[in-house]
């Protein structure tokens, strides 16, 4: 091609990149210009086909408000991608995958996911695989110069709707006032309240069989968040045999009635953390709250009790939701969806298997007429990973924001990425996840004994035979 032809092509591409030409015009241009136009945003410091993973490191932080191991995957071309092990999970869930990734091309995200998928599981066990998958997408997006949602097939929305809860109170009016002032007046258009049987346990005659779940020498119900094996918080719902009386239902209803009187009915309101009790009690409570048109009641029994969920869902007009601890579409979501056992599926990207698996769950639910909401309670990395999954999934409703008033959480974000705008978050258009981290803040939040993305050579070599079939 003559030099003046080259100048003409460069001028054409400059005009195209400035928005002067539409994509449709490319159909009528020479093939060289079509290729150049398609590749104009590719990172020129990167050759994606020659990318290799050279390292995987972690930095465990706390105080946002939970403990979160941040993951960084490094490459031979200076591009790094970030993920996170789900809140409360250990860094080892990610580090054990390192030896299976070194030397691989991080842009082969689905292939690598299939290599490491067997090492994930429900709850925090899914955190390592999910966090690594997220970091791979971040690298791939940066290598190709496009936001992650574009690699998933594009976006359905330019901004993602958020929901949030607020701290509860034994006084229903104080509880509602907090929600109104700290959430509704800040622009949230969807909210959730945590009300459980623990809030009425001290009312005589509100509950049946709590004394079996009280600490020795105490008359208080053990916490549903207890991590001690054998305590109420670690006993699965069907086996506590706690029941709610009419008096208990009256007291729980009062919280919801006052909340609705305060925030109104335009704002979707969900309920979570109701406590550990079985199917009949869940049905009683869901029916009692029908007049308040809740958007959903979440995790009334464990997600694995699919037939119990279907019975609850079929017995009330209050919508139901579960799924934040399920790993993978086939790991539990598929049966819930196939049986129409819940009205909404509720994955946490940090347990579900990462960004693409979360989209798969949403797409499958959409095909069966089930909506999807997203749980989230980690760092800005998992937050924006969830934003990309939400943007690329049609039946998405709203995403949880769990660190609304936590300054450290916001300070982790470097640059001008917008994390909150009147109850929504704009979908980032920068390459990869579209968020950079402030390493000074990461270092300030490191747990005791942890270093900032320290080398991890002890995890370089594989020490097992991974095949799970013969």
C-alpha cells in the first residue's frame, strides 16, 4: 500500500475512534481497515495469544466490614487481574489453584475454569475458584482493551440497581427511621430488612422450644450466626424444632408494618435472616406478611431442601429467594429452577463459580421464568465483578451493597470509578473489571501477619493427581 494510502487509513481510523463513523460503515471498507478498526482498543503492550500466567498472590484485608482475601494474577506481559475469595473464606482456597494455572494463557477463561472447577464447593468453598475466574476475566478484558461485560456478549443495561439493608433495632420505629434516613433518603430504590426470631425470643410465649438452644445459665436464644458446632446457629433448619406462636407472629409483623408505614410501598422491601425453623413456620410467617407485599423472603430454610422450598413457595403469595451459598448451576440452582421451587435465584458470584457461571445461572433461570438477584458482601473487586455479570444478564433485578457507610471500602477504589450514584452503580467502560485498587489502603487494612501481595513460591508445584474419574 502506498504511503498516502496509509495516511488515509490512519485518518479514517482516527475519525472512527472519535465516533465520527458508525460500525456499520466498516462493512464497506477494505478488510485491512476492518481488522484495524476491530483491534483499535487492544492493549498495544499486550499480545493476548502469547499471554502466560506467571504468578498468583494474595493480600488478606479486614474491616470492610468482613475479612476478604484479595487475589492478584500476574502475567508475562505486565498485565495483572484481580479477584477475591468470598468474604470469610481463607486465602488457601485460591492459593491451591496456582500450580494448575502457571504457564497457562489467562484469556482461555472457560478452559481454565474447567480445570479448577472441581476444587470449588458450596459456601466459602467456592471462593477460590470464583475469585480466580474473576481475576482471569479482568486480565482478558485488559488484554483486549474491553470491559468484561463485552466479553460476555454485551450489556442489557448501563447502570445496575442496588439494594441495601441497615442495622436493626429492638424498636420497630427506630429500625424504620434508620432505613428511611440512611437508605431511602440516599437514593436506594430497593431495600432489605433483617428480622429474625431472635428479635422476639425474650417475649414470653413468642416461641416454642428455645430453651434447648440457650447457653447454659442463660435465658437467651443462641445467635443464628454462631460458628460453634452443635449450637443453634449451626443446626440445620428442620432439626431445631423451634416454632413461632401467634404472639411471636404479631411481634414480627409489627416490624414490617412500621417499616412499610415509614418507607411506603413504592420501594421493594425484602426480608432476610429470619432464623432457623422448618417449613410450616416459614409458611406461617410468609402468609402473615402477605399484606405488606414483600419483594421476597430469603433463606427461610437451607437452599438444599428443594422440596421444602417448593412447598413454601406454593403456599404463599410472598415471593421466595435463596442461593447465596450454592456453587454452580448444576450444583443446586438447576433443580430449584426446574422445580419452580423459588421465585428468585440469589447467587453470590464469589460462591457460584465466578462471572460466567453467574451469567449461566441467570440465563437458565430466565429461560424458566425465574428472576435473579445477586448477593454480595466483599470488596470493590467482587462488587464490580457482580456489576458486569448483572449488566450482561437480562433477568437481573438488583445487587446487594453491603458496605454502604464504610469509608475504607470506598477508599479501596483508586481513580474516578463511580461505585454509587443515587441507588445505582454505572457499569464501568474501562478495560477488564474497570476498577483499580489503592494499594496504600490495602496495606493499611491487611490483617496481622499478612504482607501486601507477597510472593507465594511454596504453591508453585502441583502435588496431586487431579483426575476424578477412571
